[in-house]
């Protein structure tokens, strides 16, 4: 047999192994991967812009305003240099990214100067407040809350009076409506610092929102005669819009009942004051809490519903369909609907982010561009970061853009469907159902994976059944609940809203049933400790690299995207103390024991979740070996030699301090340290908490203590003054 016959006419048989990897083979492959990125450079500009803003917020001290201006001038110079024809394209692109990085830093610094406003002095004094009710805020653990525009605050000059304050109201009555002028005595403080080291900084967000104080109403709220003559036009318009929103909220609750109306109002006007606590907790445990706050889902449904309705209307009239651009008319209508929904919802930050993204998509249609693309998303992110650089620090911004980037990247990778010719209707329906099921699964999976690191780090909650719960909920909210609610709100003034609102109520009933079912399953919600601070930025960059890079090299970002999941956790502290030493909690095994369960409970719960601890209602005497009374907690044995003295009364303080020094190695005082010796190894008093804020403490093997304070992590910034009380 000849060699040609043995090989069937093919090349000669060979048993030699193929050559291994070589630089000569890798270089062309890398060149092909680089060529795949052609035209995608612009996708990285908002990433660089956000990194620059993030670097500003990480600074330990506030730079001079001149530094911000200088950085912006350097950025402008780099932009001009990058346009030089003498530079190679790769060098020009690197210069442009550097310019965006510097621009993000400079814009964040100038934004801080722009929003700087008076803040309440520390001390917690009771002052008479005269103010306009701007809006009704989401309720807290203490009760209803209102946002006020102060007219006058006793003891403060006009230049010292904050632009806005947030007041918690006592009692269970309805809060005053927006546009009401009131006077009330209130205990006022600056916005509170983080409840534990490295946790959410409400004071920073309050600073950029213009909220210079928070407080508790202590007496009767008296309504004053309104006099809008001297009101700024913008404030007057804002209160009128909010009054309309509040009136619509009340009417929805009255018409649909509290179980249905509270959630309907939250999804329509943004007011969460009437959402039952049990309902909210079930939604959160089932991974459906995003339904409550107006965000991308709501904007997409409303905008998409109006867009589809207008396209169908134009296409249904042949004369119009032949003469008018139905797609652009529908896009303009969708944009108007989004803007109207923003006004109706009070324009909270999540709604603004989603609204900007949706309007960018509709603008792309008007400009004959692809509506759903990473370019459109990059444009929306750039606009938001230019207007509000502080958004880069907010969990909502991080989660919304990570999820949207993942979904758009999924849409880019989605294979084009094969269109069959003359397929039977039954076959097409089955294929459509299969495609919808697979798409729904992958959409929920991609969004869940993209937002997972942020949920772990910021909220320390994992909804184990979030994926199936969202899959079941999606058709209910998309096809029934949101469209019916939108129609009901629009038709109610005409007296035709009863039927759509009843349909929306059925959708809410189904949503609540789904939430109760999944939240009642074993292990529905898990508490996970936060990773080290570096892990989340690394995960964010990894997720963005997977979404923005084209080709197989994108999976190099996977280990980075899993940083929050894989990063080792530090050992849980043995003790936590609030920023004013008014409350404390101790760790017993894997549980947190609250020493004053009714004081600063929210802060104690935040600390426990951040450290992955369960919360027990056991008495401190039983769980931690501490005997707690009205004035102090004293050690009952040697298990935990810690004493915490709450009282500030001089006589009682001296007595409790002496007892604590005789029994404990660590003494914590809410007041300044009294005179006299103390045998304890470590004594922390009010002066330490004024300078350091909340603290976590670890007991060493030698009996000493290591401390981590919140204030040094914040730095000396405009929203983080040195004196906290």
C-alpha cells in the first residue's frame, strides 16, 4: 500500500507532538484580542472619571479648593495634548483616561465647595424650630420623619441655620403635609457619624443633600398661617409638587387599603410611610426589596409601556405609519413619561440614575443610534458623575450601574435568533416561551451576580432564593402590576381608575404571596460579614472589566469580581460602643448581645450584620455575664471584665465609676472621667468618643485591648468634623 493510499490522499501521518506555546503564536493572538476593542475606548472614560472621584473621597484630609481647580486645568491640558497628531493612538488614549481621572477628582472637590452649607452645632440642645415641611421622608425605627426648610431656629443666626433638617415625629398620627408651616420644640444634632468603623456614613450623604441637622420633635406641632410671599420660587414649586405627591399617596392608601395601598404608593410616589413593616421584611428576605424603591425596574416598565403603546398606536393607523416616524414619536413619548415619573416620585437618587439612563436610551433612538448599548450606558454614567461625583460612594449607584452593565453586556453576547419561514403558530409560541424563560433566567442571574458583591459588603444580607423569587415576580410586575398602577393613577382624576387599581391590587397580593412563600423557606436570608474595604473597589473593577472588555480575556476579571466573596474576614470584635457611648454590644460566640436594646438599636444591628453576627434577645446577665441596671453594666464574674457606665449624674457617676474600676479591666464612660484613681487597664470616656466616634474592641491574649475607631477612617472632611457631640 502506498503512503497516499494509507492516508486517503491527505497529508502524511505523524506521531510528533505539536509545539508548545510560543511568543510567535501568542503575539498574533494578543493583537487579535486588542483589535476586538476597537471603538470601545469611550466605555472606560466614566470608569476613569469615577476612580478619580473615589480617590478624592478616600483622602484623609480635605484638599484646598485651589487644588481642585489646578487638577481640572491639568486635565484640560492632557485632553488638548491627547489630540495631538504626533502621538500614537494608544498614548493619546492613555492621556485621555488620565485626564478623566483628574477631572473626576477636581469635579468632586468643586462639588463639595458648591454644596457646603451650615450644620447644627454639636451638643444636642432643645430648640424651638419654625420651618416649612418640604417633604415626608421614609420612616425610621423612631417613627415618621419629615424634611424641613427652617425659617428660624432658636439660638442660631440666619447664617448658622441649616438649609434643611430632618425631624423624627413622636406618636402614630399622620405627619404634616408638605407645604405646611409649623413650629415645634426639637432636640437637634448634626447628622450622625457612622454607627461602626467603616460602615455607611449618613453624614456624608446628608452633607451633599444639604441636610445640616437631624432631631426629634419633643412637643406639640403647631401649624402656622402660611405666608409664601417671601419663599424662593424653587422651594415653593418643590413643596407644591410634594404636596400633590403626598395627597396622591393618601388617596391610594385610602382607596386600596394599607396592605395594598402602602406598596402601591411607594412604587408610585416614592413615599414608603405606609408600607407595613412585616411586608417590607418579607420582601427583603425574599430578595424583592428593590420593588419598594423606585429604580431601574420601574423606569423601564413605565418608559417601555408608553413607548410600546405609542408605537402600536402609530402603526395601527396606516396614514400615520406611512408619514410619521413612529419609533421616534414613541421614544419622545417614553422620555416624557420618564420625566413625569421622576417628578411624581420626588426624584430620589435611584430614580434619577434610572431616569438618566432611560432618557439616554430614548435619545439614542431619536439620533438613530442603538438604544441598548454600552455606549449609551457610558454616556449616562458620565453625565451623572459630572453632575454628582459623590454618587460614586453610594451603594445605589454602584449596584445600578453594575447591574445595567451586566445586562447590556449580556444583550451584546445574546445570539441573533434564527427566523423560521412558515413555522406553525404552536411551534412559534413554544419557541417564544422557551426564549422568554431562558432570557428571564439569565437576566435575573446576571443582575444578581453583578449586584451580589455590593449587597454583601453594604447590607450583609444574602437572599438565598432571590433568583427564583425574581423569576416568578417578573411577569407579575411587568405585565400586570406596574402598567395597571400607571393606568389607575392617570385615570383616577377622570373617575375611571377603579378597575386598573383593582388589577394593580391583585398584582400586589400576588407579589406579597410570593414574598411570604420564599421568605418562609429554610435559610431564606443569610447574614454575611463585610469584607475588608479594598475588596469592593476591586470587585467593581473586575465586574466592569468582564462587561466592557470584548473577547475571552474578559474572564481575567473574574477573580477580581469575586474579591468580596473570597477575601478573608478579620476576627469579629469582642465589644462595640456607639459614637456617643449611649449604647454597646458584646460578642458571645457568633451572637451579638445588646446591653441597651432600646437605645441606638439600629446602630447595634448594623454593627452585628457587618461582623456576621446573629442578634440575640438574651439578657446580658445570662449571655455575657454582665449585670445591667439603669445606670451601668457591671461584670458579674471574670468571663468578660468590662464595665459600661451610662449615667452622667455626678454623684451616681462617681459611685458606678469606683465600682467599675474595682471589677473590670476595661471601663467605658458616657461622661467625662471623674476624679480619682482607677485600677482598670483601659478607661475610655466621653472625650475619647468625641474625637474617635464609634469603636470596636478586641481583647488580646495578654488581657490588653486593641481598638478600631470610626473617626480616623473618615478623616478630617467637611462632613466629618473633629467634635462629634
